[in-house]
């Protein structure tokens, strides 16, 4: 079985996907980390984020490796550990611009399918159920209100010692959702057969258990 988990920014996809994968001994693939890695490299190399072909050209020179150990994913870009760099606010603010280019997405999707080809995978992203793995046996669309998603992100950042304005987070998340869901090619969208789980008032454990129950029903 393959599991696709899609949804807007901050809905808890990666936390949930990692726990589901760990519990089933499946491979977890964080596809957002791949777009973030390309954004990181493009900003380092001063490549215009509007130039899809230049980004694709850069991507062909990049080896993006996602290493999972229990529930920790390490991201290596041509061997360099960029795990925390790709979570910075500048990457978060720019990644949707990079992800909107069709040529970039084609290459990313090819890499994602290659990583998923052995099966028993949990992929999280925006277009997994609609585009990357349209035949996935279980598709989940995780949502939560924008206020709740901003609150979670606020708590995560303040726990790390960062100072951030809550209202600014609400706006940034709403902006990223808009860019992701209105882009022309493979936008963020619930797949027809996806099960929508609104996590606004659920704990992480509730969500993980719901998904594990859905897996059980299908096996
Ligand atoms: O999941 P995460 O928030 O790390 O994703 C970062 C960004 O990467 C998203 O806002 C979106 O622009 C892009 N993305 C995408 N398709 C995916 C995964 C991520 O367009 N499958």
C-alpha cells in the first residue's frame, strides 16, 4: 500500500506522516523538503526564482537525499546537511515561487516516483494524491483552520526561541496556501478519492490513529 498525505501549510502533514510511516515500517518521503532544498540552492546561487529553466538546470546538478532515522529526517544537498537551513523564514517565504514552475515539478515528480517505486511509502506534499501517486491506495487530505495552523507554527517557533508575530504568521500561511492552490500546474487540491481530516480540534495521536484505522480497513 502507498499512502498520500496532502494539505495546506501547517496542517501537521509531516508530523503525522512520519508517525504513520514509523508505525507501519514504511518509508517516509517529505516532498516539501525537496522543493525547499532547491529554493535554498537557488538563493545561494542567486538564481532568479521566476526563471523555471534556470531552476531546472540547477536542479539537475543537485543530489537531494532524505535520510530517515526513526522520526527524524535529515536533508542532504550534495552531501551537505541543510536540515535546519531549509526551515528558515526566507526559504518558507520563497518556496512556493520555485514550486510553481511546471518544468521544475516534472523533474521533482520523477524523482519522487523513483523514491516511491518499491511501495510501502508515505509521501506528504500538495499534489501526491492528484499527481505524484494517483493510484495510492489511501489518500488523506489534512486541513485545519488558518488560525489554528498559525498558532501551531507560532508555538513551534517560540519553543525554538524565535520571536515572531502571530498575525504575520497568519498572513504568510494564507499567502502560501493561495500561491499553492492557484498555480496552473498540479495545484494543491483534494484528490477526489481522498478522505478529508480536519485536524483543528484533534491531537496528533487522534489523527495518526484515524489514519492507521483506515489502513487496517484496507488490508
Ligand atoms: O510541506 P512544506 O510546507 O515543507 O512545503 C513547502 C512548499 O513546497 C509548499 O508550500 C509548496 O509550495 C511546495 N510543495 C509543492 N508540492 C509538494 C510539496 C511541497 O508544491 N508536493
